[in-house]
C-alpha cells in the first residue's frame, strides 16, 4: 500500500510540528510523556482553548461549526503529529464522540447551545452508559426516564462513568419503555451535572487514580429539549457514537509514540556488556510488538482512506481489539525494562537511580501505574470479547 503523502501534506506536517513546538505548554507535554491519562481539568480546558483559537479544536467537524475543513490526509497527519510530539489526546467525549453525534442527530437549537462551548473547552462531557449488571450488555440498562409533561424524571444509577467528577454535562442512555425488545425503549438524553438529585461518588482505580465514578439519579429532571433524536430511538444514536469511540480506541499513533519512548529507555538501561535493547530476547519482543503495530497501521489506513464510504462496524471492532492488545504489550515491556523503578511513585526515589538514568526514571517512574491503568482499554468501549462477537456476526455470518 502506498502511504506516501503529498507535498502539501508534508508542508502541513511541518506547520503542525511548528505549532506544537511554540504552543504546547511544557507541563502538559511532560504529563503526556509519562503516559498520564488523568490530565488535570484546568489543563484540558487550557489546551482545548489553544487549539480552538488556532482553528484546530475539532478538525473533523464541518467548517461551519468550527471544523478545520481539512482533507483526510491532513486530518491523519495532524492526529499522528499530535501523538508523536507529546500533545494530549483530544477531548474524546465532547470533540470526538458527542460533537459528531449532535451534528448527525441533533436539531439546530441543540447544535447552537452545545457545540460552541464544547469546541472551546468551556463544556466538558462524560458518558452515562454502563450500569451495574449492564456494562458489555448495554441494552440491558434499567435506569429509567419517565416523561412527565415537558421533562423526563430519571431514577437509577450509572457506573464506571469516566470524568463524571469533572464534567459539566453528561450524555447518556435511559430506559423510557420496557415493553418491547431490550434495544427498543432506550432514549438518548443530555443533562447538566449540577442537576438537583444527581450524586457522583468516586471509584478509585487499582493503581490509585480517580478517573471513574458511580452516578446516582434521584428524581433528576431533564427537559425534553435535551433529548437527542426520537424517544425510544436512543439505541440508533448509541450505535453511531460507539463506532466513533472504537476507531479512536485503537490509538495507533499514541502507541507508536509509546514504543519509541520504550526503545529510547531500553537503549540507556545497562544489561550485561551492553544495554537492554542489545539483549536478543528483549529486542526481539520489542521488534515483534513494533511489527504488529505497523501492520495495524496499514490496516487502519486502508479503513480510514477507503473509497467506498464510511467504516464503523466490524472494521472498528478489528482496530479496537488489536490496538488495545498491542498497547498493553508495549506498556508491559516498559514495566519490565524499568524493573524496580517502575514501582516508584512519581517524584520519589530519584536519589537511588543509576547515574545517567535520572531523566528516564522521571518519565517512567509511574510505568506500573500506567500499565495497570491501561488494562481497562480492552474492556471499555465494548469489551474485546464483545468486539469478537461483532466480527463473527458481520464478517463470518455466525450467530445470526
């Protein structure tokens, strides 16, 4: 497959690199280099504002709504350079997921109300999907929204709600009818996280970070004007949104950046008469991961630049499975490379680091935290087992 970019594309690549050198704050760059996913909310807003001011806040949106009007080539180059130059991930819930969904299903009033603030980073979003006993089987959700006049009254609970403690608004799925198939009777609503009756309780992750929460609804009232698409048709909206999420979860460019950091680290860690990267066994495992990643990169390019139209079903599932598996392999190798230093908390133990390795230690001291944190990627956005079922049905015709 020919992956050569045009002269205009390469000129654009230089522009993106220059912009990142001149505008990406050092503290944000350092946080990304240490593989942090829990960037402080103020820094998320700050970086989104910088991008929006440049006109790059939501490049995939239509230009009339603040998009960049780029070609597919430019969009791909931008995403790649952001990852390789240690810029944060986009605001996935608002920019990558809800924004395109609103543009597809929302009415004009909803677009005017929510898109500009999302673009600037003034509105941060969380996703209210999973529930106790309804995670991978999302259609089994039971949190109810009962229509009373011109508003819905919500009771129930959502769980594993990423960023609910920092989000301004939630988009979510709620049960409005239980009389038919479980996929029917689900409605897609937007709600203010400051709504009376809404309670957020933290769920602390295994490695000690606070990203996810349980959200409780006690007669939370949501205006009908904040319903997206038709009542009972939320599953249609959800499938569209989930396909966007699964493409992003592959994170090929992010893993390329991670494996480059791993190789630089291994090339400075003493082992035998050379470095860890000289060790045949370790070097082979790194090479195997990189080859798998490059093969996935070509697959992603075929899907993204396919001339036949949208991809989002089995293709998205394939990318999600392999992308998360390779990502986890790379972080596992990083922990192995750092050994005991991977267990140190950030900012501690620097006086015990071998000479010449202080910089690498500071970037990798939280490697075990990152390794354990990213175990979740093969579960969220639909577990990899569920993705295999999707592929079996869509490609092999099994289970129909």
